[in-house]
């Protein structure tokens, strides 16, 4: 299936005129289709805010020329454009049409799906998204956080999961790198044009990502990474992935917003704890302190993540156990009698009963069983002592 | 109110014959009273397990002599005995009669209130318990855990809360010491006689605790710290305190059992996180990973603990905030326009509108307001630029 040229051009121009996620534009396109929606926005026959934005943006520009310019720029850069009409469109993004909140906060109102995704890299976006985990967190992370982000990404990548993140310094970069180290596929979702790697010092990382995974953006080439765009962008990270892991986040970290979007989408929202005294984990802990359904799940190992996002019956975490001791299997009177054994020497069943506070008959019944199982040793005179400790065979 | 001598003696002997928490003995005493209950247990006119335990324990002993011996030993040691008939009895312990679980696990069946508490120290147990927090955790703790336990204890003690713990190495000892450092009252709940400080190297600590707080036990003097007694004891730590804080615990730590008892009692169960990679926090994290009502609350600061256990309207934690930036108050088009300001130089409202993706009229309305509030600077030619950063007055 190839996308109609006119539809593609309309989506591209609409995405250039109005910041992504816009509620009114999404509804207009849903009703009228992208070509007619663009015509209405340009002619002023659209909700006032859309018409006003179009008038401002198109003051010195003509829609058809914009489309031509951006499309040819994409071609020169080797960037393709994935729109809802494309076969490669990840349908998980459409879930974003359901999370808009009744609020005056623009960022919670305008959480609708993108109109177009600009893509660098040869992998198919829909296929990577279908088996992917987002790992996000603070730019200003600690070595501990970077280490964990890389470890989670590496472990998930070796199990065939793609890693989605935001391409920022710190946790994002560590997650991308951990995935690359496992020869996995990673997707960097930028808040600016894919031709404007931000931060600039991650340029080498973006080249590496694009060569084996994808660098993508809702914004056309040449778009700058304005501050508000990072929050708009976060919803796409959360919507592409099956679940989102927050590794380190200070109280004000924007990564908490990505986690929130995952929760709003009904996807697993997972949080790695840190030291109670670490400012870089304070945002993680604040999330984990939420009450009720809002509370994300604490994870400390890759297996915990797989348990939340994996197919049912697959990828389930082994129950955690500390090192086993022989007496751990004992309970009730057995344990009481075992504990009553003197450190040195042997005593009679009656002495055992008195020390353990159990009946003599019970002691007479239980002690032979403890001896049979190697916890105690029975002596020829009918007394019992502790069995010598067993060593594991070397 | 003084306790009848016969009642006190009966309670003392019952507590010596049967391990504390026993379900059958609790019901028998509730029905028949302690004096009659003892007579029935000794004569064999009682549930089989009780009669058998009595027969084993009393093989070489006579009840009246046991009572006399223990009471005179207590007097020599300066230890008093608090029973449910005493004015000093902490009524919060009676809640233990409601948590027994329908199970064959002895430790979950036999969680009933103590028959007697042996007390060293001059403070009143009921008064300390009424405003107390339990802080428990691993013996084998890290410096991080010990530091936090001491910090929580210190902070709570300075706000007038007593600290309850188990007198063990590690987290317990750090909690007691943190409380003592704040000149607070701390209560060590032992799993052996109060004349047998365990671990022995904490003897100095126990002396210090007894001089300003309390060292207590359900077991009479001369009782040894058998392993199973620590688990039986834990229910008393949880039941005395208004809430329980678990600081560091490996997966198999017995302190998790204390937290579980707090939860079963419907008291706040609070857990301090640690590094995801720390084995000494793995038990804490496993608790925080519980689903539903069983899940304890994560805490990282004294204020979080007070929020859970404090009187309503008192001790509420201040909401947490990171450092504030002037533009944090901006939202929607205001933030978009602010972000669209060039780093250097001034631009026109029309240029702002185009860069920000908002309508020109909106830009014309919003920019003067941003300038008034000091975010932007307006120039005589009608253009706007970023305002120079404001410094806090030194």
C-alpha cells in the first residue's frame, strides 16, 4: 500500500502548521480527512485556534511550497514519512486518541496521535514498536542510574525487545547504548527534526542508532527542540512501547510525564528505586508513593519488567529466594525441637520436650524424623544431638 | 490498681509453660480466667496440646515453685511484670487477638497477645507505646541502612515519638542508638529473658536503653533466645507501635515478618527503598512489589512516616518541590511563546507567532503579559527579547 501523494502532503503541512497532539485538528482530520481538513484550516473554515495558527504560520509561506520543500528535504536526508495511512504506521499510537483529559492544561488536552512520523533508519517502526520497552529518566543521572538503564536495556535487547527512549543525555543515552551493546534495535524519539540531533554531542550516538535502529520525530526536519516540545513528545515514547520503565528522576524530571502517559494509556508503568537519600531518585520514589491505581510497579530486575510486559506464560520471573538453610523447611514443633538442641552434647527426648515447650509424646514422634532427615543425630542411648553441618560438594 | 497475686502468679506460670501467642491458651484464659486456666492445664483438663506441653514442662517442676522462683528472680533484677490486669498494660497488644490466620503454620496461628511482659526500666510501657514507631531491619545491614535507621529514629524521637525495635545488630541497634542520641525513649523487645541480653555484645546498649527507656520480653528471665522465638516476638513489636518502618532487609530477613504483622493489624506498614542492586534491600523491594492492599507504603523521609502515623492535621508532610524556575509558572501558549524567544536579539510578535505555532492575535495578547511579569523584555520598536536572568538578592 502506498500513500496517496495528496494525503501525505496534507499530513506534512498540517504537522508543520499546528503543534502535534492538537485535539481540534485530530477531530477535524478524523471527520473530514487530511486533505479537506487542510483546505478548511487554510481557508479559515476551522476552529478559531487552528485558523489563527495557520494564518500566523502561513503569513510568508504557501502550503504547497511547504510540502514540496519538506518532502524534498526528507528525500535528500534519506528520511521517510510514516502517516496513519502507511502500512508501517504503528497502530499502538492510535491509543493516544483516548487519553485526552478534560483540563485547561494544554499538555493534558493535546495528547492526540501524531499526523506524521519522520523516520531515519531501515527497520520497520511498527515491527519494533510491537515488541518494545521504553526506558526513560533524568538527564542529570548518577553512575548508578546510568549503569541500571544500560543493564535493563541490554537484558531486554538480548531477549528480543527493542528499546525506546528520548535520545537525551543521561538515562536515555545509557538505555540506547545498552541496547546497542547487545546488538539490539533502539528507537530515539526526538523533540526536533531528525536532521537536528539534540543534544548535539549525542550526534555520534544518533548515527549509531540510525544504522541499526530508528531515529524518529513528529516534527519535520529543521524544527528546533523548543522546551515545550519535550513534553508533547513524551506521549509518543509511551504510546510506542508496551511498557515504560523510569530509572532515575528528580522530583521535577520530565521523564515522570512519560511514565504518567504510560499509565494513562493503561500500559505498565514501572519504576526503579534508588537510595532514599538520592535526589536523582526522588521523582521515582514520589511516583511509587502514589496511592491506588495510579501507583506504578517497582522493578529491580529485567525479569520484573518481562513479567509485566511479556506474553502470558512466557518471560515470567522466577520467584526470588535467598540462600537456603536445611532448617528452613522446618515449622511448628519440628522447628521448636530443632532449636532446643544444645550446641554441644546430646540430651534425652524428655529434656528436648521441656526445653522446646512441647509434649513428650510429640517430642518422641518428631525427633526420629528430624534425625532421619539429617537435622539431628540419634545416639545408641536414645539421646539426640545436632547433626554436624553438611557442606556442599565442591 | 494492683494485680491480684494469684492472677499474676498464674499468668507467669502459663507464660513459662506454653510458648507465647498460643491460640488455645488465649481462648482458655479468656473463658476461665488465668487462675482457673492454669488449674485446668496442670490437671490435664485442657486441650490436648496444652496439657501435653504442661506435662513436659512440669515433669521436674511444681507450678507454685516456678512462680515463686521467677517472681523473686524478677525482684532481684529490678524487673516488673505487666499483665493484662495491670494499669500499665498497653491495650494495643489486645489487637493481636484479631489477626490469627486459619492455617497450619504455627507462627500464623499462634499470634495471640502475651500473657505477661517482663519490663526493665522506669518509663510506663503503655505511655511509650501510645506514641511509638517500630523501626526494624536486617542484622547484616549496610552503612546506608544503619545511617537511615538512625536518622529516622532521631527525627521521630525529636518529635516526641518513642522507637520500638528488637535489640538486634544492624538496623535494630542503629534505630535504638538514633533515638538515644536524641534523648528519646526507646523500647527493646527481646526474644529471650531480659536478664539474658542477646546478642551479648549489645549488653552496653541494653543498659543504656533501660536507663532511659525500656527493655522488655514476653519470656521470663533465664529464657534462651531460641530461633523460633524471634518470629513469635515480632508480633509484639508490630502491635506495640502505631506503625512499622522496614529499613533494610534481605529477601529472607525476619524483619519482613514484623512488617507483615503490622499490615495484619491494620497499622501503617512502611518501607524504605534502596539501590535496586542491593541484596540488603531486596526484601524491602519485594514488599513494595506486593499487589493490592498488601502493598506497604514507600517512605524516604521522617515526614512521610509522620504523614501515615501522625494525628490528622498534624505532622503532615510538606509537598515536595524541586528548585523553582521563573518559567515553571508558564503553560500552554505562554510557554510556547516564551520558548520561541531567540537566545540573542529581539523579534516581532508575528515572528514569535510563526516560531511558536500560535495565532498572531494570541501572540499580541500574550507577549505584553510575559514582558510585564519579567519573562521577556519589550523594546521601543515593538519587538521582544528574552529578559536577562534575575538573580536572587544575596
